[in-house]
C-alpha cells in the first residue's frame, strides 16, 4: 500500500529569531482522531496498522477488539505516539478483545467502565468503554473508546453510556469512538445523540446508505456503517471539518478504520 501525506509548517521569524506567540483566545483547537476494530489482530500486525495510519497525522486513536499487552504501544512506535492505555475487560469475555487508547500527548484520568446489556438474548456481556483525558494546545479533551453490542432504545450498552457514563463527565470537550454495532438512526444511536453527542458523519452530510465499515472481508454480508466517532456538539460548539472511512485494497481486519478532524472553539464562553 502506498500513501501520500502533506503537511504545512508555518514559522514566524523576527530579527533572525523564532517568535512563539501564545494562541489567540478565539483560536480553534483541531483534533485528528481515528477508530479501528482490529479483530484481535487476526489479520494484521501493529506495525501494519501504524503504517496504514501514518498519512493521517493523528492526535489520538481508539482501538477495540485489540490484543492485551504492548500491541497498542507498538502501533504508537510506528506513529511516534508515545502514550497508551489498555483496558482489562475483554468483550464477551473472549480472548484479546480489549479496548485501548493511543495518544500523541500524555493521558491522565484513565479508567474503564463496564457496560451491561439487560436483554441477554439480544446481546452479549460484558462490554466496556475506556476513558482518558489528554491535553492539546492547552485544552483538555476527554476521550472514550468502546465496543458495544447492538441494542434498542433503553435496554443496552448504548443506553447505559448515554444515561450513566457521559452525564458524569466533567471535561467540557468530549469525543467517543468505536464499534457501536448500530447504524446512525437506530434507537440506540438516537439515545446517544439525545445525550448531546453528534456523529461526525452528520456535519459533512455524508450519505452512509451505500457504505459500510463491516464486513470488510466479506462485503456481500455487510452491516452498513456501525463504527462511529461522536463528539459533544451542543455544549462545546465543535464541528467536523473532515471525516471518512479508510478504504484499503487489502483489509487488515473485518472492520474498516474511520477517522475525523474535529475543531473545538478555544473559548467556550462564546458558545454558552
């Protein structure tokens, strides 16, 4: 696979010296984020995943169905992302189906919340979401990486996330990513949106009806787009400026990776 990436570096020079001015109060903070269900590393290596993500210049990545140990950190070695956190709850108690966070900047407040589906015949337990806070350009962002099962309006993992976990978050800027096993428009996803979260797809009016993130290895049996990136739109005034499904000639998992660039206002008082 070949990838191309361009970057723009702006330097302000004065009297032969570099001038490092403080950010303007209204200067927005751009966050480049990705999510990937790697199917317990069955069809790939951490190094291949790192190489695949290189062109996107990411700040933070949420993995799910990820192996325990140093798998996530090895992706970071390729990308120059030094900080990682891996949860301890494996989805449905299967082997190597953990959730993790990989970041370019330090992580703090790392924790994992177990999620329980109340109708066992329709889903699986346990599920979980890992959470950490990182700081970008002086601004704190809470980041959640999850793997949950398909559910209805108020009987599953999505409902617990929307009504018990996210409302307790004190950080003003929030991003939640992962394999939701639900399509946008499903009752479970509507519950998350009702909690003040917005999927990146909607900012860009991306038509998801003909696209899918699962099954990358068997497109004829795809379930549509079930991997998503959400952010707290109503309270933060953020917006998505770019987002997409990463299409690979040779899939590295049964899911496709997704990514987005989200811009948060620096001054939330303007939003409020």
